[in-house]
């Protein structure tokens, strides 16, 4: 597995924070400036985004990161035509769904004819 530039940068930042208490303080107080100072490059965050750094080095504490909730999607209902297009198999005797023969259904009755 190849390490990306972002993963390497993250590892470098964490290592520096472990080794340099002043850098860690600056990183928590002003992450963008601390990272730019460390790398010598401007950090480009998407518009409206901020960088948050929390010091989680206290081994007597348990930390939980609560990620952003997934974006809600509309509950979509398929039309009868759409349902028919994605439906597989046929309705057999007693309302059972019969799948056509193939490697996925080796027990398909050989005497049933599909139209």
C-alpha cells in the first residue's frame, strides 16, 4: 500500500506535535498557521471550512470523534414500470418466485418453460 502525500504530511505533523510542545500548542491554537510554518507552503482549505485540532495525548482520557452526519437523501419510490424493469424471476405456482436457470440457480425446475 502506497502512502499518499496527505498521509505523510499528517504523520509529520503528529510526530512534530509529539516531540515539540511549543509546536503542539501552536497547532491547537492556530492549526493553519502552524502547518504552513512547518511545511513552508500555503494551506488551501475549501471555502467555508475550518481546521480543528484537539490535543488527545492525555492517556487517562477516552476520546470520541463524532463525524458529520451523512447527508440525507430523499426517500425515493420506484414506479410500477421501474419495479418491473428491475424485478427478476417469474411467479410460479402458489405465488413463489422462480429464478431462471443459471449458475446462480442450479435447482431451477427443468420442466418449466420461460417466455
